[in-house]
């Protein structure tokens, strides 16, 4: 089991792109569901396991993301702010 500091190290390296999967994001930061919700996607309710393995670019059409580029920017800001607060 990863310690908190190991999880923090992972978050420091997280770069969000169109090729990042929902699963990768949620494994690193489960509370990132809040960012998805702000962009019109209720991950726990709307996304089954098959969607979790998809890249954000694919999820865009499946999940009706309001604005994929804005979601990526907000997710990156979320991870960047998590890194700053744990440094």
C-alpha cells in the first residue's frame, strides 16, 4: 500500500492530456470527480468501468463533456495546486 508521501510524489508527475484516462486521474486523486462534475460529468453515476479506461478524448463524445480543453486545464490546475499544497 502506498504511503501518503508516495501518493504525493505521483501527483507531482501527473500531466493531464487528451490521452490521459479517467482511471489514471481517479487513481491519483479520487476527489478529482469534483472537477469532472463542474464540466457536466457525474463520474460515479454516469461512467461505468469501461469508460474509466478510456482516454479523455474518447470520453468527450461518450460523456458529453461541456468543454474538453477546459476540463483538461482545470484538472491540471487541480493537480498542480495539490502539488503546491503538499510541498
